[in-house]
């Protein structure tokens, strides 16, 4: 999936990236070319505004760095309601 970095910078430790030739060239010593992109072999950083394709675990911290609304965040009206008298 393609993301735009919203944080001042991010550092990625694992996953597969889809990058432009220019992005890959400056990080070549930390990446390994694989089918469909570049596998991260050592941490890589990206600055605010850079667009990257990322196929890896999307943690809460990383989602925030990409400017994505917190996953799993529920509207207060959608919170669970006890439907059983048990455990009161």
C-alpha cells in the first residue's frame, strides 16, 4: 500500500518497500532487491512528505506517522454494551 510520511521522519526495520529509483539508490546499502520491491535488511529512514509503498506490519505508531487515523478507534456510541445480567 502507498503511504505519505506525515511525521517529521520515520524509521522502518522490516518489510518490503516500493520505492522510486532515486529513493532506493540513496538507501541501497540497507535494502535487498526482491521481486516486487526492496526488502529492508537494515533500518531505513524517510522524511516528512516522502511517498513510499510499504508491505509490512502497520503498528499504531507507524499508522500515526503515515497520518492514518488510529486503527480500531471506536466512536463512543459504538462501544460495547453489556447485554447480560451476569457479572454485574
